[in-house]
């Protein structure tokens, strides 16, 4: 398993330069590093000194890089799905549709990027994967995708199982799941849903585990950059992503803005950056803690106040809305069925109590 890191902040504060500097430092520590860019244009290729493609290339010893192209990835996944469809279906109907014809719909970039990260992590070849995505909100939505898809799956599973539409789409679900999610073959749509749920659960657990996935804020002393970093900090908590610390460029003094995070100043033009121990993700506040004995859910929601947070409880789940993000918390069996009796803010934490 790899440590997956990403960097969040306002455009122009040096996120990409910081990410590359961190990648170089890990590589010089004899860590196998994969730098995953997902950006348009030639900027990444110019920064790294070679023409990047969707296939990993060696930049330096222990340092490999890609710049993902969604059209290339979509074509590859489509061809894989068509091969499985031919294998498992008597009358394939995708055979006359070619990957080269497919256009990119909104949201596909994130889904394709997440699938690529999952595959590279599963390979076990890399100690560190650094993701430099299309944009910060898109990155957060991508990392929150396993949780959101899991919610949709839970909500619609009962509708599809045994229904006419469920039986109609069942022959086509299996090859899609096998090509994208790499689950095993089965003709039972309920079992398919169960295996897909297991894959999504593992993805969500990885994002929620600071030893597996973490983010760092990058900012300067510009008030707009600070405001954007604070917003992204709170939004990251909504997808369960641990923000490990703040990398402050120039002479920024930010202790009052980002407490209790550790802040580390970095000079302009740095080309190699070793992360200090105090910026370990394991020292950062956990986005969520559930205490069944105390009958309490504790969410770390910095930069938000009670008026900016909406709480909805339907059945065994609680939905938290904040920062243009919704987080669905599936309650453990000890709290399932119990009604929320109160919610309050204390030291940037939202405390939800259950009766």
C-alpha cells in the first residue's frame, strides 16, 4: 500500500512546485515515488523536463511521473469492458461503440483519475503517490467519491434487487464492475452490489486513514490565499480527508488562522522539500470520531460555524451539509435507530449526541 498525498490551496501559491519538491525529497530518501498529474497543457512536462503521458516514465532515480489524459484512460477502460462483455454476454451490444468515439462528460475526469490511483496503489510498486489534480474542489470530490457512491448503492440496492429494471440491467452491470472496480464475476445483482459496496468501503476507509491518504494546505500571506486555504481545510473534513498541516510560502505568519495545525515555512524557489516530523498526518485532528459508548459523533469542521452547517437524519444515517459538500455518516449498530438529541460546536468540533 502507498501513502497518497495531495496539496490544496489557491491558484498561484505554488502547489505544483511544492508537490514536485516533496516528490524529489521522498525519491532521494530511496522511496519509490509516483507523481500523478491531471492537468491540461504542457506545464508539468516543462517543469519535469520530459513529455509526460498517461504511462509512467522515469524522471529521476526512484521518481516516476504521469500526466493523465482522460480520453486515453476512457478508451482503455472501454476496450477492457468490451472484451469482458464479449466474454460474458451472448449478444454484446457495445461492440459497435468504440472508445475513440467517446467524449468526456462532467465528472468523468475525477472517476478516471480515482480508478488510476486505485490501480497504482493496488500494484504495490510505489511507497508514495503524489496527486496533483485538475483543481482542489474536483480533487476533494474525487476522494469523496467512494463514500458518495456507497451511499447511492445503499439507497438504490433495495430498489434494484428483484425489480424488473434490476433484472434488465443485471447482464450489463457485471462486466462494467469487473473492468472498472475489478470485482469477481457473478450473475446475482445483489451479490454484485455487495462486492461493489466492499470495494467502495475499502476506498472510503483508505481516504479516512491518515496513514494512507492525507493533504497539505499551501498558502502565502495573501488574505485571499489564506481564505481559500481555510475553506479547503473545512471542505476536506467533509470527505473524511485528513489535512496534515500548512506549508506557508514566503514570510507568512498563520498560527492564528490554522490552529491546531502545524505550520511549516518554506522559501520561494525550493526544489526539494523534506516533510518535518511535526507535519505527520498522524498528529493532525481526525475528521470524524464515533463513540458508541458515549452515544456521540464528533466531527472536526474548522472554519465553519453552526449557522453554516445543516444536519439531516434519515434512518440509520446522518447527513452533514457544509461548504457545498454533503457527508453521509452511516451509524454503527449501537447508534442505528437512535435519534439525534442535540448538536453543538466546541473548539471547531461539531458534537452530535444520540438518545
